């Protein structure tokens, strides 16, 4: 190869490879919607909800317009609002805290475990105490199943039960993973997920869903999803949203769900290859006992003293994209700086934000391409 030729870029997430695999089945699914023209609340929406319920083991699935709406709708259904506190990890995407703030309640940020990147039980306890010191009423905790790995749901459930909080699991990145043999979607009062295109189970636009075994909550969520409607759509019985999932997106997701288990297995093979190839060089992600991951992201920690920007530039020159989730934890971001943080601060979140970087991961990352990524990482670190 001519040394001046730029190497073929590696996709960070290869939606196109999956598109080629599904091919005509997606085209046919979308065509069916185009032919019946029920673009809102068409038959595919109900069919998807049933398929997701069967996959997860949850009794009810209420599809919705995004992962953020999924969180917000549950908080609205539980009438969380001003004077209430909801405990959230800070090392996450901002939507976790955003949904809380949108209700008028106060997100109280707590720290994460540096090994799993998920909510730290000790910091959660301190955060509940902090909320009370601020004169707030702790109502809920939103653990996040970050980067594809389940949070420690038993530990969280025990604290929540002792403190009288409900648990809203944010599985926007983790749907498809399991905890102690049970799939996510059956922990806490409700589970929220996202079908953003980059997610392991993603649609071709925005989308989300809520999973719950609570009959009353499911009924309330279905009302909130359509402007808070009662038995008559012009008698709205509560405040609601336009929170529906489009029929076309549901049609796409039905086809993708059919290959989801197979893709999760492929993602796990990719993660194992990374761990073997990079484990002696960088801090690779570790699964907690009893947890599985869908590897929505493959996030490593660089050795102390490594210049992250130079590292990323070195990989980019080799055609290898990287991303940083998250350069700032939520409590460090402009819109969230004035909300309370747990006693003792959030040192793990801040430390992670300073040294994590994510490598390409998807179900179609073949071994030769992955070898290129591993070699680029090795070269960048030895430079």
C-alpha cells in the first residue's frame, strides 16, 4: 500500500452492515405501513409491544417516542414534581437527570463504581441523606445500565425499599442484558429504554419503551402517551405528552428484534477479543458477577498520564474512530451545576470523565478489522 494512502475508515457503529443483512425484510415491513397508512398507533405498534414483552418477561410494554420520554412518562405517572428528589448517577447521558428536572423535581447526583461504571450503593445512601438535608423528599432512584451492563439491582432495590423509594431502571443502553439470570425490563417499578439508531436495538429515528408489571402504571402511561386522555380524547384527565412511537419505527424494530439475540452474541465475541488483545495495556471493562452486557459501548480507561487527545488523533490517522462517553459527568455540565451532589462529592465520575475513551463496537466488526483497531491502540500507546 502506498504510504500516503489513508487507511479505509472503520465505522464506529455499522448500521449499514445490519441494514444489508436485513435487506428486503425491512423494506417489506415499511412498505406494509406505507400501504395501510396507519402511521400513528398502527397494528405494528401493538405487535412490537407484545414481542418486547415476550422477549423481556415484563407484563406490560408501553412504546413511546424516545428514551427520554420513557423516563419522563414514568415520573409524570408517579406525580413526581417540585419538592421531590430523584437520585441519579452523574456518569451517564444527560437525559437521566433531564427527565427529572423537566418534572420540576430535583435530580440529586450520586457517584458510580469505577470498575462497572454503574451507580455506587454507598454514594446512593449518602445522596438520599443529602436530599433530605436540602429539605427535599426522596421519591425515586434511577439506576443506569451503562454501556450495556446491568447495574447492581439487588443492592439498589434493598436501599430503595428501606428508604421508601421506587426504582426506575434506565436501560437506554442496556436493554437485552441480564442480571442474575433475569433480563432487564423486570426490575424495579418500571424500566425505560431507547431505540435511538446507535443503540444495539435501534430504529431509524427516535423511539423508546417502558416495561412494567404494574397494571395501574401501564394504564396511566398509555393515557400520558396521548395527551393524558381519558375514555374520550377530548376529555383529558391528566397532563400528558405526544409520546407515541411511530408505526414505521415499530415495523423496523419488529424485524430487528428477530436477530437481536444473535447480534448480542456477536457483540460479546467482539468484547472478548478486545479484552484479550488490550487487557495488558489499558483498563478494559469488566463484568460484575451475575451480569451480562450487550456492549452498547466498549469503553476503556487509558493508563495514567496518557494524553487522550493525542491518543484519539493517532487512531484517527489510522482510520479508527473513537468517542468519549462522557467528557463531562452530568453534574459538571452547565445546566446541571446547581443541583445537589451526594455528600463526599463524585470523585469516581470525575476521574472516569478524564480518562475514558470508547472504541468501535458492533455485531459486524470482523476479526481482521478488529485487529486493526487493537494494533492502532498498541501503536498509539507505545509512541
